[in-house]
C-alpha cells in the first residue's frame, strides 16, 4: 500500500483548534479593497469554522490532522 500524500495547498490554508475544529480564512480580501467597507475587511480577517461537509473533504485531503473529538 503506498503512502497517503498530504494535499499541501490545503494544509497551508487551514488551522485545527484544540477541540479538532477546522478553521479557514476568507477570500475576497485583496482585489478592490478600497471599494469595500473597513468593517467588512476586518470581518474577513478572522478565521471561521468550516461546515461539516467541507471538514470531511479537508480531512480526506490532509490525513495528518488530529482525529475529530466529541
């Protein structure tokens, strides 16, 4: 059986919390920044928790993540 390779670009874009939640940053931050409200840009800076379906896809792509805890 060959080794499972980590999808490196996905691994660099996410962060896992101590409880096993997967956080991901927002897009739409660089193009036409002057047209966006400052409050909008501040909200886009925060990382948010991904949905259940997307978390499943990410865990498949990045097999080295800590297992899901309940």
